[in-house]
């Protein structure tokens, strides 16, 4: 499993439109890439977002990077500068469906 992480510095005033366009146009494109597993966009500042996308193989991640690059070229109005990009093999991964069931009181025990 491979994850691609990007951080974007956005042009002020474009964040909401960019997020909408990502949701309506880019995510459907990436979700059709073979091996697609997950896509998340996180608001990390007034004019910054971070994005993670996860795929089964490195080749799948590279294919998504090419598609994302094409989308970025078509939407330069959203971005102040080139994004920061990192990619790599996922070495530790956990989801809530793999954890034993707990209730809220069990989670808080020992915290307060």
C-alpha cells in the first residue's frame, strides 16, 4: 500500500471553490484508478490544505500523481506555489474496524 501526501498553499479566497472542485471533479477521477483505496483533504490553515491518497501499489500511486498533475495544470488559479509532495510505502496502518469495540467510558478511564 502506498500513500501520496501533498500540501498546497492556496490563493486567498479560493479555498472553498478548490475544495468543491476537488470533491466534484478530482476525486471521481482518482477513485477510478486501479488500486484506489482512500482520499482525504484536510484544512490545515486559512489558505492551506493537505491531501492524502492511498493506493494498493506504487504503480497505482504514480498513475494518480499523473492525473493529479493534469488537474493541477487546469486549475492553477487555486495555487500560490508548487505543492510539497511526498510518497512512500505504508508501513503501519490501522482503522477503527480492526479495533476491539469499546464504549466512551472505557476510553476516558484513566484520562480524567
